[in-house]
């Protein structure tokens, strides 16, 4: 199998964390099609976004669907929890991370440029993020992990989502929505010590550095030039 993924992509990072935690990285190659770098990912996959999983049976887009597929493929390594209620809790927390946190932060990225920024758009989207954090506060379990006493797919979604809350939002002038002394803050502090969380946080930081120092742009230009030759 091949995962179309990028270091800085939080939806991809969530799947990489699951792959590392399941110990199946030898079965999955990582790569990024040149079409993504050209802004033409829709030519590869109609939704036009990463991650996408390439399998012998065809392409699977959407991180949550890929996550379910991997769980189905390796049932003995599944990261969805053990009881029906456990699994429902994992799904709820993962949806909070995807829909209410990451999606709104992603839309806010369009407001990065201070010269063209609309504060009303930021306020609207960050209001939704604050609401999502409020829901997370009440849905998180009280242990080291998001649900129960072991790492689940909920943690795989929440690590990149909270990484974006803690860092990315400041790039368009918003405040970190994780309030000090909250349950979300204590969860965020402890989950960052998990070995698989450390791996994807390092990768996202590497991706951010490459974006900021121009390395990403250079690699993109090179890949596009090479693709034009073939
Ligand atoms: N709902 C999708 C969201 C994926 C997504 O937004 N991916 C971003 C990168 S993290 C992307 O490909 N953006 C490119 C674009 O919007 O054109 C999922 O869960 O996989």
C-alpha cells in the first residue's frame, strides 16, 4: 500500500500516527504525487486532498475512512477500542478533532495574510474552534489517553488537531484556544510524551520548517521540473 501524505498535513499525520502505533509501517510506503504539488491533486483523487491510501483494490480518500480501513485490515491491531461504548467514544472524539477543530482551523488558513485578512471570518471560525474545545473538555476521559487506558484512534486525531490549536492559530493572530488548567491542557501535555505522538509532532515541525525556510518550495519546483521531463 502507499499513503499519499505530507509532513505538515495534520490529516495525514493522524494516519501516520496510527500506522506507527499499529506497527504496520513496513506494509505502507509514504509519498506525495507531483499533482498535489501542482495544485492538481483532483486528477489523482476527485476530492483533491491528502491523505489518500493507494491499495491493490483502488484509492481510498478521507483520513477517517482510511483509519477505519486500516483497522478492518488488521483487526488484531485495531485501535478503535474494545467495547461498543468505547468505540463510540473514540469515534466521537475523532470527529471533534476532525470536524470542529481541524476543519475550522484549516479554513482560517486562508486569512494568513494580514493585508487581506478578514477579522470577521477569523472570529467566526475561531468561535467554532472554541466551541469544539468546549465539547472536547467534556468528552475526554480522565486518564492519560483520550479514551480508556490505551492509545486509540482518538489520540491519533487529537494530537495533530491540538498541535494546530497550540501553534498554527497564532500565525493568523488568534489566541491558543487551549485554556491553561483545563482538562484539554492536561491531556495535551501528557499525550505529547507518547512515543508515536512524538514522531508525528517532529514530522509536522519538520514540515513547518521546510515551508518557512523555502525548502518545501524548492522541492516542489524540482519535482514539477522532473515530472515535465518524463
Ligand atoms: N476531510 C479530509 C481533509 C483533508 C485535507 O483537508 N487535507 C489537506 C492537507 S492536511 C489538503 O489536502 N489540502 C489541499 C487542498 O485543500 O487543496 C480528510 O479527513 O482527509
